[in-house]
């Protein structure tokens, strides 16, 4: 498989053939031809110019020849005579009579503010959308997304072809588009801010009276429109795939939700990038800082470095978990809170950048700092809500907890414990609340040759435990940190003696925390391995 188009599962034969024909670098064709070669063949056999590799090279050469002929046809080999142009311009100015008319101008007010925004926005949008880089960006995005969609439909060599449902297309878009949007936001967020200076147009802008807020808003709205246009083109491609594969059941509402779940995070990233450009007043320094920040807070690489807590994440995109049955389910609730937190942070930086626009900190009036209060309040409230409801431990904390558990309870490993011989449970499901409740009874029997006076039960901290009781046991110790219950028997448990234990626990999905794949209860379905969360008897080796 070519590393350019490889997925998590092996590609099908048709997908490999298509990639081998379309890959302009020929890498896919090379890997297709050498896919089944042995180590000896790889060291001794020369690549054959045949099959898809031959057609790929012929196609690339033909395309290159067509581009060369086109360039030759439209290229102007004659240099224009500047002297004739100067004479023509001078004669034109002599023949025309110019009459000066005094025009009243208004440099303040809401109308002037809105017209300023629209004027800058018109210039930026025209110069961006009609530019060759933007057209190439759209083509590249659709090409990569098309390859992903084609691979998702084929399902690899192990699975049959999938129906081209809206959910399949949405997940393909959610898995491919975010990284391309981030790269485009980094490019255009910095390019738009410095475009007037690079084109020597900044002196005209600086001589004109306008609001810095209007300029900032126009730059943000431009990057916002870029994210919307890219998202719309991807949605259109998904609809075309559905029609092409004769699956016209199109969920328009689900497609439109992508403007919210993908377009909103991309726009917030664009807002942050524009704000950083105005704060640091240096294109490349701000670009490096913005790129580093987004890598840490908006990618899987940040999780690897320990930035996994929601408070250290910024404008994360909705993962590719859309389902025809449940949609994005409860994840949309967590998404709202996280976006509010990210928006507050981006808004705070935006206000700071506007205050610092062509000013130093000393020149800013104290009254201007009142504008920072609102984003700070929203940032604090949303951050407090997230930190209060998030209780997932990091890998470091889990390893530390396992070590402490082993040190404290290792002595119970070789102590005799009763065995579970009978289990009876009543399970109540509450799909609308994403929760369930379990009431159960254990029959414990001493199948050892020794007397038992202590029984250690360990429970999962992912579950809320209401009670573990028995008329024949006395609770000696309850360790909530490690989920351990140590009971003393009222009378020694002789061999073959039995004890009845009752327990009750409940579970509710917290949108901020997510859920385990084997412990899911949603509005339109449920899949749980309840027994994984039943009380376990004795020392638990899994906790080491």
C-alpha cells in the first residue's frame, strides 16, 4: 500500500488500482507492483514499466505536455514598449478636463463602521477566492477526501462494500477535513493580516480613518467564509458520492450539522490565529506560536505530551463517531461547553489584540480593560464547569494509583476468599438519561480448606456505588480512593459455608468524560458488559 493513501485497514484491489492510476508521484503504482514481492525479489528484481505503473507514467507525461503547450500558447514573448504607454497616458491627461467637486464625508457612526467592514471584506474575499492557491486548496481537499470516501465505501479486503449512507460520508469528512482546515486557517489567518503590507497598500490604509475593530472583524469573517466554503464543497462531494452509488437517501440536516461541528472549531482557530498576528506584530513569530499552540491543544500529539485534560484543549473538532441511529448522541452536549470555553479564550485574545493595535500597553486607557471582563467571566464559568465534571485520570495518575494499590493490598493476595456460586441481578435502563441501575445478589461459598474471617471486595471507580450489604458481614473499612470494601464476618466462615451479599450501583454517562466502548447506553440503544463492573472478591491482579 502506498503510504500516501494507506488507511488503518488494508486497501481493496479496486482502491489500489484507482490509487495506482491517479497518484501523480507514482508511489501508489510502485507499491501496487511490489506488494507481493519477497525480500529476494525486492533486492534483485527491477521494476517493470507495465500495467498501472505504465499507464500512470503515460498519464503524467501527457498532463505535463498539455500544461507545457498551454503555457507556451499563453506566454507573451514580446516585451511591451513602456515609452509608448507613457506618451499615450500623457496625451490622455492633456485632453481630459478634471473638475474638482467637494464631497462631504462621514468618518464615524454605525453606517460608516459597517461600510468599512464590507469594504475590507469585499477586497479580501475577492482576492482570496479568485486566487490560484485557494482553487488548488479546494481541489486538493476534494481529491484527498474522495480517496478517503472511496476507501471507506470499499471497506478493505476483509469486509464487503458498505452502503453509501450519510453517516459514512459524514465520518469520512470528519476524519479528513479538520487537519486541512487547520492548515488553511494557519496560512490565510497570517496571509490576510499582512497582505496589504506585502502589496505596498498599507500606506493608503494608514492614511484613511477607519476603526481597527472593523479591520479585525473583516479578517476574521474572511477566514470564516473560507472554512464554510471548504466544508460546503466536502458536503457536496459526499452527496455526489451517494448519488453515484445509487443511495439517494440523503440526510440534509445531518450534513448541515457539519457547519457547526467542523466549521465552528475551524473558525475559532482562525480567530485565534488572526488575534496572535496582531498581538505579536510579526508574521512568522505569530505563525510559529499559533502552529505550536494548535499542535499541542488540537491534535493527538498534544495528548501524547500530557495535554489531554479538556482545560488544555482548544476548539477540538467533533470525532468521526456519527451514527445513523443516534447521530452524535450525548457528545453534542459536551461539544457546546468546550466550544464556549474555546470561544471565550479566543475572544479574550481578540480583545487584547484590538487594544494593542498600534498602541503600547502604557497608552491603553484603564477604561478599555473593561472589555476583557466579559470573556474572562465566560472563560472562568465554562472552565469551572468542565473541571468540576471531568474526573478521568491521566496515565501517570493511573500508574501511581496502581502502584499504591499494590503496596496497600498485596497482603490479601494469598489470603483465602470465598467463591461466587450464584448471581441474580435486576437491571433498569434509562436511555433518555444515558444511565442504568443494577441491583444484584451474590451467593458466596467457602470452597477452601481454611476458615475465613475477612472478605475483600473491590469495585470500579467508574460506577457510583449505593450499597454493598450483608446481614452476615460487618463493614470494617471502605476505601473510596481504590474502591475497596473490607468486611469482617460475624462468625467465622467454615469450609462450604455460604453468605448472601446484596449490592446496588448505577452509572450515568458524563458528556465531558465520554464512555468506555463496553459501557455505552444512549437514547436509541445500549451495549454494556455489566459483569465487568460487578464486585470482585479478593485481591485484583488487574489493578496492579
